């Protein structure tokens, strides 16, 4: 695959529009025509996870603002995906035990 230059596609921070430094665009992974990048803006300090997909000469990209720093993004990129069972279990905990959870959080702050 003839990879498109990520600097051209991910050239600017979507939040403050400052140009990304080349060194702040890091590729986290690649699967088929899809590549995952982490971009850190040196002007405003925000970070974005961006997916670039290139098929038949067409390029599309999607960005997501994240609070993951590059070290965290690299670590999470190697972990297995969250399963649907884990999502359902988290939803149940939040729905059924949210009062107890909040009480515990408030106790810790007190
Ligand atoms: Zn920025």
C-alpha cells in the first residue's frame, strides 16, 4: 500500500488549528488499509486519536479528542479490545450500584 503522508492529512489541531509538529504525530498501529495515529498539539496541549483509511486511492479520516498521552495510547493499543460482556457489566454496575459508588467517592474526598 502506498501510504499517504499523515502530516498532510493530520496537519492541524482541530481545537486550536495550530500546525502539528511532525514529531508529535505518532503511528500506533496499522491493520489492512487502516492506520491509527496519536497527535499531540504543542500549542494547546490537547491530543487526538485519528484513524486514516485508504482504499482505492480514496482517503478518509476520523479524529477523536482524547486525554490519553502517547505512553498511555501505546499501552492501550496493545491490550485486547473491551468485550460486549464487559460493557454490559459496566453498565449494570453504573445503573444498579451508582449510589453506593458515589457515596464511596464522596467518603474518600471527605
Ligand atoms: Zn491545539
